[in-house]
């Protein structure tokens, strides 16, 4: 099967000839590196757990990690998880909990 390519130049209208109509394949849904942690959190819904601790001089990484979890960067924490970071005893701790997939965040 050959696939034709279409080049649309500025101020031109694309011709439909050569289009290939198909749905994209499903996204890769294999578990990521945090699958075991996510599974443990699902077993205790609404309970916070410290999943990572950063020393004071790397505190920005901790806040960034929590933000990445909230923004869906990590596949294992995409649905039903909340994340937060706090400074405790000079260290930044990243807290995560499972609240359920239908919960508002």
C-alpha cells in the first residue's frame, strides 16, 4: 500500500486526493516506572503517602515532580491521583494519594 503525501502551500486549498482515512492506533498503555506505587495507593484511597524526598538543595525538583504528577506527565498517576509537595525538616517531600477516577481535582 502506497501513501501519497500532500503539501499545502500558503494561499492554496488542499485537494482531498491522496488522503488516507483511518483512526490513529491506540496510545501505548504499558505501565510506567511508578506502576507499583500507583497500585499501592489505589489499595488505600484518600490516604496520602510520601513517594519521594528531596534534600533542601534540590527542593525545586520535588516541587517540579509534584507538579508533573498533577499535570499528567506520568502515565501511572494520570487518572484519579492528587499530588502535593511540602517542606518538612528541611527536606521537600512529595505526597500523592488516590482519590478515584471520577473525583474532581
